[in-house]
């Protein structure tokens, strides 16, 4: 198996098209054509992780966080980022980062946090906008059904729990083929009138290449008339954070002690208690201060995240409890998610969970 085949599996789980604009995801080091000898999965790619990959004969590191986050102007080993990349290149080890693509995935980082807490009725906290597109095209009436079905098979036409959704209207299309054309209907130099169907379908943006390939392969015209627009509709299956409910309400102190145990953290920093039970829980792995208002709007009793600053705890405003469990701690189970997923997809070589604790923060 080549690296590109592994990447395809990973992108089925977390398409890179849904990563945040500021992020640096995908294959950061290596060649997609390289044959894989073994895979090691880690939260962070540090030098000791590269050493572990060498020792265990793994030439592909799948990392949650990207080791290369901003531009590197020199490679002289002056910092840990450069040393990691140099060592990886010297030992023919590829590095793939999944980061916010997995943050935004329906069955990604935040779903894993909810799973650890046993939350039910989960929904995306901040649904992503700008990732639903609409295709409009025109086709002869007798070819409309064939084209529609091909587009459905390519990933178009899904709306929530409904599939094969489209809208079709009828009209008359006109065109005149030039002397260099090879028209499937009509004659060169004469205006032609054709009874046509206008087909409209929506699709997720990561399917666009496949949708257009299918359109061109299944459309009878030499020149295909089509238009694509990006919709403002929010995608309820893609986005940051998640909100769910506990099976039964629990005392707030007991719940804080519970999350401290579940996430094996040295401490839980939290805002003022509200003296009411916890039932509805919002979560966002990693740095999630930007989502405090969203957690309030979702009527969460508590918002579990990381990297909250001093003044941000005031933003709870007596409406919910803010709980900072630590960046590493909030994302630690991501490794297990990736391992479990890949082992179901790939069975012909080793997929290893790194045994290195890459948490840079220590507690005393």
C-alpha cells in the first residue's frame, strides 16, 4: 500500500476541505507514492516520536497536530521543529497532519470527547458554513434521469437524512454550432432548439472534483453548460465543538471530579459554580474560548474546553460553568480514534499507537 491510499482513508474520515483556513494539514513531509512499511499515530510529532518510528520500522507518522505550522526559512536544526523535519527526511519518514479537519468532522475529536463522557443526542456546536455547493446544469430531457442518478452516485443530492434530492424544471435551450464544433444534436451553422431539463443538486465541497468529473462523463453535449454557487446554509454535520446530554443530571462538583478522572488531568480550572445540576454539556477540544457564546446559546450547563485565559472565565456570566481541562488532555483520545478507524480499513501491516507522552505541560 502506498501513502496515498492511507491518505484516502483518512480523508474519508476527515476531508481536508473542512480544515480551518489558518491550519496546515495534509502530507507535510514525504511522497504520496512511497510504499508504507508501518504507521505510527501520535498527537504531536516530536523527535522522540520520530525515533520511535525508526525503531519500530514505521515510515509514516500520522499526527494530530502539524509539526510545521508556519513558514520555515532555514533548515539548520536551531529549533525542535527543524530538527524533527530534518530527522524525518534523513530517515525517509513521512508525516501527515489531520488537525482541524478532524476537529470539524462529525465523528472526530469532539465526538470522541462526548463518547468518553457518555453524552447522548449529540449535535455540532458551531456548524460550518460555506461548504455546501449547488450545481445547475442543462441536459436533453431524455438524458436527465441518467445524469441525475450519476450525480447522486458521485455524492450529490444529500440533505440531512435524505438522499437523491434534486430539483428539475423544463424549458427550451438554443445554440448554434460553429464550423469547428462536433454537436451531438443539431447542425453546424444552424440555430437549434432543444427541449431540456434544468437540474439542480447540492453537494459537499470536498466532492466537487468527483461531481464535475461525473458531469462531464455523463453529459451528452460537447460543451456542458453549468454553474456552481456556494450556499450560505450551515452544514449540520460539519463544524467545531459538540453539545450533548448526560443520561441523568449530576451534581456540578461531582461532574467536575468525573471529568478530571476521565481526562486524567492534573487539575480542572473552572468558573464559579451555579448550584444547579449538570445535564446539557458542550465540548470543544483544544483552544475553545471563541465558542463560549455558542455554548451559552446552546443552553449548555457546562462548557468543557482548554486554554482559557484569566478574563475569559468572566464570560461565563452566571449562565454556565466554564471548565478548562488542558489542551493535551482534551485531545488525548484522538490517537485512539485514528488507530481504531485505520485498523478497520487496513489490516495488512502494523498500525502502532505511539507510547510517547507529548504533553508539554506538567503538574505538581
